[in-house]
C-alpha cells in the first residue's frame, strides 16, 4: 500500500506540552498537545474563540474520555464525538458544535494518535472485485489538505460566491459545522420514522447554501436546490470540496486479489478509538 501523502507534515507533528511542577500536585493534569486547524481560523465569525487562530490546544485522552466513548446515550444520539472534543479542549469557551467539520476531524485524529498510537488499521472492500483488504494508515502522515479558491470569490463573512453556469445564478456557499451534521442526522431519523424518502443530497445542499443571487429566504433556497440542474449540482459539490478546509485523510492501495488501484476517503469507523478491541 502506498503511504498517505501529506502537504504540511512539519506543521502537524505533535507539540506535546508537558508541564513539570516544582511541588507535589494534589491532582493529575494530563499533558496537552497543539492541533493546527485546517481552517487556520479564517472562517469563524468575530467573537468566536477560534477566529483567526491557527491552532487549538487539547488534553491527551484519559479514562474519562473512554467513559464518553462507551456512553450508550451519547452514541444513540450521535453526539459522542461532540462530547469527546468538548472534554479535551483546554479552552472551555469553544462550542464543539460550532467547529468547521475539517477542524473537528483534525482534533479527532490528533486525539486518537496521542491516545492509541499512529497506526490505524481499517478493512476496505475493493471497488472492483469487492474483496475486503486490510490496510494500515500512519496517522503521522495525515496532514491538512490544500484548498483551491480559484473558482470562487471569498466574502468578508467567510462565505464563497460561485457562479452556476446552467441556471446562471450566483450561489453563496458556507462551510458546514458540527451543528449542521447533528441537525442533518436528526432530520434523517425523523424522515425515516415517518416513512418519508431520503434527502441525502438536497438536505446537505440546503444547509451549504447561504443565498441565491442574494436571496437568503430558506424556502426559496430549498426550492432552488430541489430544481437545480445536474450540471450545476456537480459544479457546486466539486467546488465545495475544493474550498472546504480539512485533513488530507485519503487512502491508496492495490487490491490483494485483483491488483486494482483503490483511492478514496478513509472511514472513521467504530475501531478508530478502539484499535485493540
């Protein structure tokens, strides 16, 4: 398997902050580490603790965090990662739900690496012959990806203006946060309960779009999304992925059976925080 290739390795090496004491402590304080944010703090509003901050400090995981990972209620509600991040952030004024998704991913990867080591073993089916392959990923090689803003105009509010050629409108994109993810999961659960059809793509697009030709009305935006030409949809999705700050968490391996070269995003499965289970 080819190793994961990063772009900014020197900026993503652990910078552990062990704080030696000159007198005995009554309580143990875990060491901390610095996580360099894929967003660089650029897309947070004024007043947000991470506005213009390139990094964030987190504690090493302890048995307290393992309790969070196995909490049945948190897992059932889909908030286990939110609670985990909340518990390891040194700055408690940061709301994990407000984190840009790429920044959240960087924190989770850093926390896992410090807790269980850099080796992450996953099982992935070959996209050609469907045989399951076991591959090993070195989390030390996972770095922040490069972003491409050549197709958009960045606004002072940290959103992106994109011209959609088929419908000839200007769409304003915004980056999704952990709050958006939670809301989309909850909405999907409710639709399933009422036997309503899934809205996997349109629901996500509706949250990504801040405005259409300056119109911010949610009903108007939803109507546009539901009627968006496929050509515009593909451009919209591709552009969002190019401007979204995130970690370069991709795999590349040749299938052990058919030798097909597989490429894609590495899944963060249940084994991510339980590598030896």
